[in-house]
C-alpha cells in the first residue's frame, strides 16, 4: 500500500476512536491498532495477509474496533470486506473507515479499485451496520 503522510495530531485523533482490541486492515505504514494486517511484508505488519482472500484469519466477534484507513479503495470486493468486518467485530464494536475523496486528483491512483463519495460509502456501509453517521 502507498504510504500516506499524517500529522501526529491526526494519528492521535484516529487512535482516540479505536477501542481495544482493535485491528487495522490494510495498515501500510499506519500501524496504530493492536493488530495490524497488510499484504506488504515490507511495512512489517503483525500479520501478512491479502485482504482479497476470505475468510480473514480471525475468529468471530474478536475485535471492538476495525479500522480500514485508506485501504477499502484498494480492495476488489468491498461487500465481502464489510461482511468479514461484521464477522470479526464484536456486537457493540465500531468500524472506522477512511477513504480518499474522488474529487482530489492526487488520490486517483491506478491501484485504486473503488472510488467512494460520501453518499456511496454511507450506502455501502449501511447495508452492514446501523448508526452510520
């Protein structure tokens, strides 16, 4: 995954949203969860795994927080990804999803398989989770 540069303030904001135990799916160099997973071994994740392969290597209802930070747009099937998130997330847990704006040409990368607007992301996530802001 491409390295995204973030300020310490932003990193602390995202960390503040996470409940333990937490997992970061597609962490890249942004390893802020209890468990960080990525396909790229060069970023030294806790677990090397292709997030396009299902099921993910976790038991059911294990995590209080699932973070998809600039990773969902890189994956082939966001529906299956969110279905896996439901499987591994505790019933009272939270999912945090950050995706780039499709209006920003800087983020129109060829390795992005999906582009989400605020509404399209909300519609997608609402199929799997309630209380979507």
